[in-house]
């Protein structure tokens, strides 16, 4: 077995806190919410079996084999139109039906079956990914003192597992031991939070010696801990072992789907399995069934059309009852040829009210064509084809990782065109999480010539000539974490600078004041660093590149290779580490107390400018003014800055301070950390300023431009991140989310009065004071925003995680939302996954705006599932977010094209398609109504049965599908060039109620023109050469021809972008009608009935037939043509303005 010896991290101060200290929460063990019991290495214990904990099987699917049929049927028949046709299909088997039952039942089966099949295929893809995850292999300890491989899904609570380097943790584990002697291990949490830097975990000392398989045989312990919950960053539990109790902390917990790195192996006990794990607790379970706003409004339109259907059926039944009553008066039959003396109850003049009621039911079926059953299946086809185009868009293909865009569901395509709020993660979504040392200020002199992304963006917007070429990354000598270029101090030339002694101290601090561990690559011999954060790694690499290489770290010393300024040769210097005072978000600084080879004691400090400047001595402010100036410039360039300072300590001063600090460390109370911070603060005074560093958290390519373009489309972006406030704010400025001149409203509980209460430990008082503080800050912020309404001031809201918990309280959430919506940008820092989901839900539900969430880690899953649309970033690693998303892209910048191009097109296409569908069905349905009124409301259809059956299948279906797939009001280039065009979707212009009602009115008007023009043109005139007049068959065929021509020409007028496919489908559908009449007409009369040779022998030879068709079709198109001409001239929409601008002659 391989072990790593020499360095015991637990001896260093930052790691000494890994020794478990009880906290006030551990007193809750055994109470409600803290009742879980784990029998370690004994899952077959009868008591453990009684607990009946969940297995380790996980599922992201919407359906199971058992519930697929009932649940998917429910999904289909909650659509109003489908439910209506289900009822009609059942009734159609009765004598009431004006047509045969199969003509209704078969289309319904086809529609619902096709949609269910699509849902099943999409869910099967998710299931395949689940199967792959559940069948991964892991080694589990057995009683015979050996490890055996088993599948993840078979793990049980209490099992001991062995996880090797670069493997994922199969469940939430308690770390027992590792290949390192003192039980540390490195963990990558990319799947959880998008972070690529490694986290250090540490086993309990009592268990860290269990590194041999034989020793595990005797390990029998019990864990009592919290119940399953979604809190990724906290854990409360106690280990009972050999009669002693050992409090457990988050540092001993390894979460499912994080990965073991740079550690040969670990042993761990399974605590939470499957859906009890923290990452799965953060997922919305079960996954939500999402429907777009257009689809939800379609149901309301169907209600409207159903009301119209009931109304005209009722009107028809009233008139039918009146006419039927008149048929028998004074013992005589008026319409004797109908044989009212020998009829059923469906036509009985003696029982006219009953006959009228049955006629009403017949009318409900006859006018069913008002409600388009084929709309849903046509939309499903269109959406699938739209998804294929999204998947194959080369402009959203990321070559570096071979990842195309992926529409994981097609239900929400049009919703992409209506997004008003974007909820974005930061790390791994906006940034690459790759820090680079770019610039620095030493002794009042600025060094570093490289341009940041923010500087390049500003120069590009200002048009200040050619941009500086990208720096070291293009030189062929690219070094990760180091993007610095300045000949004055590189290659040892710093020794010639006026303040070379200050430069020497500056880079020594970077090399020493850290917790990075140097490792040597066995193959190349090169040194690399394991650091807790990318920032720290960038500092150590920068020091190495300038000539201060950290090459060895021991328990109490650190060794550097330095350039001797006198001899010009590399020398080895060893520094004794006395104390390391770690960084925290409250302290905002880190210090190292060291003893040099000259026996001097130095305090080396690096930290935020807000805390370092106030700790400088009078003599240490020599470079303060210049450094402040440089820090301001660095910040404007989007760089993260940190000041470096030092002081020399006397032996007596250090001894006295050390005794006080050691006493504080030994205290085991809730206020221990606060007391240690206060004592550390005493010695971190009277510092001498050396300078400032400036590092760049590299944004993903194109992020600032993408955010700027989305902002121009009036889309608001909120960043919800687990990072600390300083980091999030810096990135906010770098990506143009926060801008210079924007006034920040900060809501935080990092306040002196709250800290004072924390020292006292009164949890109830802390909670009350925190609530009141957040309430006051929200009210103050709202007053600021309201008072500046007349001024052109933009506000940015920054909310810290603890404050956010109170802001989301039922009593404050409304006022918090009002403040957030009034701000141009919102940053929520230190947010838990559940808080991200709650914020998203708050915006979605209370503001009724369309929300899109985008993230790349497992901690973003709940946010993605809560939003109207979830977009997962398919990065180099980590598929948890993608598996739970609706769409997946490889880079944030692709969101611009996904929304502004595909979103706009899909919204416009679906909205036009739905409106047109209702138009063509109302046109067809109302011709039936006018004919029935003309025929004394007899219930007689105007058309042959097969004419009606094929109307939505062959003669009008393909053109509308072509519209939904291919139409473009403007090109992709113009969509990106004029982002304001996206406002059409946000305002829902094309699917607003006025727009829908206009299409409905157009359908009614078209039906009136077709029916009355046809009737008045053809009735009572000689139609054939032999003088015969128009009969029922010819009138029906002529009217039907006019309907087919009118609705297909209407779609030709509505299309903006013609391809040969649209031409083929439109004119082909019309041609197919004539072909159908010929073929169907030649069938035997028993089959073709009223259509027998009607076209060949009657319609085609008559000039009147062709003239009526031409006249009627032109008349039906004139209203729409006139309206569009008026609208584009006097009430233009956004795309009309763009087309008008593009057509103007340039000059």
C-alpha cells in the first residue's frame, strides 16, 4: 500500500481546526431532525435493518415503467382539446354522431400515441444516464477482511467503501482514513459547485490510523447525526467509538458526485444513500413537468372555442326545435317529404324539445372542427424539428470539448423567446475558475503590461484604435495562472530596480504566506502546487516565475529557491513557520509569522485593501497614495486586488502574544473562533505596506459581450453563487453585470452588532436582531431607489447568504422582491442550492415573469428545475446540471444565440403557427355552421365525410409545419445585430389576446366570404352545359376548394422567409386536393358517395367553378393584406422597423 509521509497538515494552524471541536448544534443529536443512526461496518445489524433507510439507487426520470401509461395519459388529457375529443370519441359510437366513430377515434389515438412516444423517448434518454451512474463500480468491505466490487445502487447505509484516486464518491461518506498518514484527502467538487480548485478534507485522528484492510475488521462504531437535508456546507453528527464520543464536522464528510484527487485512496463509511444524499436533496423530486406559457394559453383559447362551439350548437338546436315544431300543426305535416310521421326521437315534431336537445349534442360533434385536435401533434412535430436545428447549430458547437448544444426537451422551445430574467451561477458558468496573475504594484510602481478582458472591451467600445495583442497566452510559453509581462522585473532584472529590497520582500510574501503544497511530477520532474484556491496557486506560481520558488514544505518550515541579488545565483533559504493565521471572509486577510535564517521574526500579511490600509503604521504608509491609485485602476480593469504588508516582531512581543493565542485555541466553546480573531487582530497592526497584487478570474470567452447583448434585449440577469461576496462583486464588475457609476445596495449580517451577539451565544437574540437588521436594510434600499427615480442612477443589489435566508422569510419576501426588481442587477452571494431555487421561484411565481436558470454544478440542479427553463453548462467535467436541464450548452456565450436567435424564431413560429391553426379551423368550422343554417339547421354536413377527415391531415397540415420549422422574420445576423427585436417575445406581442382575437375574427370573416359569395354566385344558375343547376355535391366541392385555396394562400402571405420546401408544401397541398378529388371520385359510388366523379364531370369543365374560386380566394385575402399594410405603415412591430431600416438607401 502506498502512503505519503513527511508532512502532517494537522500540525499547521489552518488544519489544526480539523481536530473536531464540539459546537452548540451537537447538543441537538437525538432530537427531531437529528435522529439518523448509522451502524458502521455492520449494515446487517437487526437494528439497522429495522431503520429501513433508502437504497443508493437514484433516478432523474419523470416516469417509471409502472406509472408511464397512467401519468403520460394524464399529461395528454389535461390538455383541454384532447379531453374534449376523448369525450367526442366515446359519444361518436352512438347514433347521435354525424360521422363514423373511427374518423374521430383514430386521429385521437394517433395524436396522443405520438406525443406519448416522444415523451417516452426523451425520458428513456434520462434513464440511460441514470443506469450508467447506478451501475458504476465501487469496492465494499466484507467480513472476510477484503474489499469486493459492487454496483453503486447496491450500497447500504453503514457500508465501508474504498474509493481510489480520480473516482467519484458513490454516496455521502464519513472519511475514516486515507493514503496520507494523518488522514487528509483532496476533493474536487466540480459536480456540486462548479469549483475546480481542490478542497482539503481531514479524518478524525482516532480513525486516521485505519489504513490496513485487516484493521477495519475490528472497527465497529455508531454514528448519530442529522436527518437527510439539502445543506451542502454543514453537517452535525457524533461518532461513538470505543466508549468515547467524537463530534463530526463538514470537514470529515465526502459528498456524493465529488471526486477524489491527488490521493491514492480513502476509506469511508456510508451515511446517506441515494435520494437522501445532499446533492439529491437539492434536486426537485420528482422532476417538474414544465409547460410553456403559449401552451397554457392555448388551453384558454380552447376554452374560448369550446364556448363558441356550445353557443353555435345551442343556437342551431333552438332554430332546429322551432323548425321542427312548425312541421306538425293542426294535425298536418308541413315538410311531408321528411316523413316526420316515421322518424326516431332525433326528429319528432311531437317531441320537438327532446329532438332539439339531441340536435344540440349532434352539433357539439359536428362543429368539433373548431377545436383542432391535430394542433398538438403538429406542434410536437415542429418542436422536435426545431430541437434538431438547435442541436446542429454550428455556431453553438464548442470545438475544444466536442460539445454541441443540446435540446434535452422540446416542450419549451418557444419559451426561449420570452425570457425576462436569467438566474445564473458564477463559477464554471460565467468564469473558467482560472485565476491569472496579471499586474502588481510594488513600492508605488505599477508592473505588468497585459490587458484584461474588461480593458479590451472598454477599448473596443470606445474605438481607441487597434487593441493590444493578447499577451503571454499567445507567446507559446503559456503558464497556467501566470499572465504577467514586464521586462523590468522578469528574468532576474528586478535586482536593478530602485526598490529591489521591497520587490524581494513582496515576492517572498507571495511564496511563503499560503498553505499551498508543492508536489513533483515524477515523469517531468517539474514542481506543481496543490492549493486550496486558484488565487493562492496563482500567487505561488507568480513568485516562482519571478525567482522565488517554493519547492519544499514541512510541518514547521518552508523552503525556497531564491535569486541572491548580490551574487546573482540561486540559493536555498529555509523559513521556520511559527504560526499561520488563516483567511476568512470576516477577517479578509491571512498572515504568516515566520523566523528567518537571520533569526528575525516577521509577520507577513496579505489581505483586502479595506483591512490592510487601516492597519498600517505611520512609517509604513510611504507608498500608500500611489498604491491606492493603482488599486483603483486595477479594480476598474476588473482585477481582484490584494495588498501585501509586513512587520518585524520582537521575541518578547511574540512570546506574550503566542501564550494568549494558545490559550484561546484551547477553549471549547461557540465563541472560540471570535476570540481567536480578536487576538490575531492585536498583532496584525503597525504594518509596512509593500504593494498590491492584481489577478484576473478569467471569464469564459465572450461573457461580457453576451451579457451586454442580453441587457440590450431588456433581459435582466441575476447571479446566484455560493462564492463569498468579494469574489462575486469583482466578477460582477468584470462581466459588466455591475458597472462603474452603479450604486450598490449591500444587505449583509457581517456587522459589529451581530458579531457582538454571536459572542454571547444567544441564538434567539441573534435571530431576532438579524431579522430586524435585514428588514431595515431592505427598507433603506427601497427608499434609496425611490428617491432616485428622477435621476439616471442605476442600482445594483448585493445580498449575502445569511441575509438572504431572512430576506426569503414570508414576512420579508415581498419587500425584498420589490427592491430586487427595481435594481438593474442582483448578486446573491454564499447562496445554498435551496436558496437559489427559492429566489428563482419567488421571481417566477410573484412577478409572473419567464425565468431561465443556467448553471453547471450539482448545486444548481434545484434552481434549474425550479425555473421555467433550465440550461446546463456541459463543461469539461460534471454532468449533474446537464442531466437535470432542459437545454445544454458548452459555454455561457452561446446563451446569446440560443435566446436571441433560436428563442426569437421558435416563439414567433409557434405563435404564428397556433394562431394560423385556429384561423384555418374556424374558417372550416363556420362554413359548416352557415351551411347548416342555410339548410334549416338539419345537422347535415356541407362536405363529404372524407373531405372533413382529410382537411387537417393532407390539405392544410404540411404548410403550417413548414411555417413552424423554417420561417424567419429576419436573419440570425439581424437577430443578434438588433437585440431589441427580442422584446416581441417578452411582451408576448404575437400571442396576446388582441392578436389571437384578430385571427379568430379573420377566420369567421373568411368563412362568411367563402359561404355567402359561393352561395350567391352559384345557386339558381345553370352550372352544367345541359342547364342543370348546382346541387349539394357541387356546392360542397366548390366551397371546400375555396377553403383549401384561401387558408393555404393566407399562410403564403404570413410567411416571411420562403424556401423551396414551403413552396412545395403550400402549392403541393392545393394540388393534392385536386388529385384527391379525381382519384376518390373514380371509386365506386358506394365508397365515394357524394364525391363520385364530381370534379371530372361537373366542376372541372365549368368556367363558373374556376371563376368563383378565384373571386372568393382574392376576397378572403384582402382583409389580412389591408390590415398588414396599415399596420406596417402606422403601427409597426419591431421586425417591421428593422426591415424598413434595412431597405432604406444608404447615403
